């Protein structure tokens, strides 16, 4: 609503905001499990809050012609696309593709500067709240909850698969048990298991 006294003061929350994300799962060079974004971004490090940065200075013309303004660009910036993204519903994560190996789904806690959009948020700081493995192909198709029966290790990238998609032509790799892999991931990041009931959404 317009006001003659200027824009309204931003709202302040005393508790982190919860949103949904999907990740890839792999082992780093030391053999430790890591969750990684589905975009070309660094891994999420265990027990360290992720701090958003903007890497799109080349697309912001005002920063190209006025580079001194870059220091004032705090991610997430209202007029930018930077920040740590999260959705409001798990089914909106179906855009993650099998080729990206997105086999982890969960909620994150968001704090600092948080900008709300119609379908989700962009935030300044985030850390996983709850995680679980999900079938790569079920997530891509939006077939939740996508409970996996095996984890396929292909060159260090781990792709959970359900019983239906285990026979898919692309489902190749060394087969690993689900629960030990999932528990290792939870222990690494110090978080709880996301209840499967949280993924049982209609549609």
C-alpha cells in the first residue's frame, strides 16, 4: 500500500523461516559425504551456515559502469536474483533433473535478509534443518514421496532409486544400501531425518 511517509518498515522475525530445497549427493576427494546444489555452486559444508553471495555482477549493468556500487550489493538484493533460494512446497522441486543427480530433499532454516516471492524465498543465511534421500527420477517427475530402495554410486555421485526406477536404462552404478548412506549424511550435517509424511502431498 502506498504511503506518503515512504515505504513500510521491513518485517523482522525472531525465528528462522523454513523452505524446501533439493541437492545432489556425492563423496569429496577425501571420501566424505557432501550435499551440493543442483546448479554449478560449491558444496554445502557440514555444520557451517551458508552465506549468500552474488556472482552475477556481469549481468548488472549499473555495477559494470559503476563498480564502486558492488560493495553495497548485499545478497539477496531486492532488484537481483542472488541469494539462497528455497520453495514453499516440495512438489515445486520437480524441476530438478535426473542429470543433475538431485537425490536429497529437505527443509532449510533461513535467516538474515529474507525476500519472499510468490513461490518461495531468497535468503542471506541458511542451513539444512531436515534431510532425506529421494529417488532421483521420482523427484524429477514430481512423484512424491519417492522412497528409495537403493543408492547407486557412479564415480562418486550417489543417486537414490526406488524399486520402479531401479530397472531404468540410466540407473547404473555400484549399489549401496539406503539407510546407512542416509544416516551417514544426517550425522555429517548434524540434522534430523525428514519424515516421509512431509512429502505426501496431493497432486
